[in-house]
């Protein structure tokens, strides 16, 4: 009689469950066409912080031409100037946001934060 040999059981791989994460993209439209979103929001924030379209472009790793064209597209879509420029002025502050742009930026970021909070709360409630 042969002695019984113990054959190891094949180990089951623990299946790693992918963790679901909700994502949210928010943008504003005028007459069904894109007007304002997070990209232009970042651009306007950078212009506001640096006081310069050129510096804002450098901070964002984008070309001056790209940043300037996005600002102009937003202005055309919204029907209002978003950035005031002062060519050849003294000091570093050559570009600044209009009051309307600053309000739009603040309101958009607040809306985006609020929507993200609602999505997070609902996701936690439904996908425990």
C-alpha cells in the first residue's frame, strides 16, 4: 500500500475588486453650446493669480496663443469680456479679470463643489 501523499490545494487568487469612484464633469452652456467649463476656469484663475496671460500660459504648460484663444472663445460665448489687458503698463499686473469673470469663476467653482458633494453623498449611500 502506498502512503497517501498530501497534494497541496491550488491556491485561489483573491480577486481584487475594483473600487468604483464616481466622476463628474460640469460645464455651462448658452443656447445649447458650450460656454464655460473647468478648462477656462483654470485659465482665468491662472490669469487672476499671475496678472499676465503669458505667465498664466507658462504656469499651465500651454502656449500663449492657446490660452488667449480660449479666453476669446469664452468671451464670445458669454457675450462679455472676461479679461482686461493693459499693454505697456507699469508693474507686473498687465491682465486682470473683469468683475463679471470673477463672479462667474467663484460661482462656477462653488457649483462644482456642491455638485461633487451631492454625488459623493449619493454614491456613499448607494454603493457601500
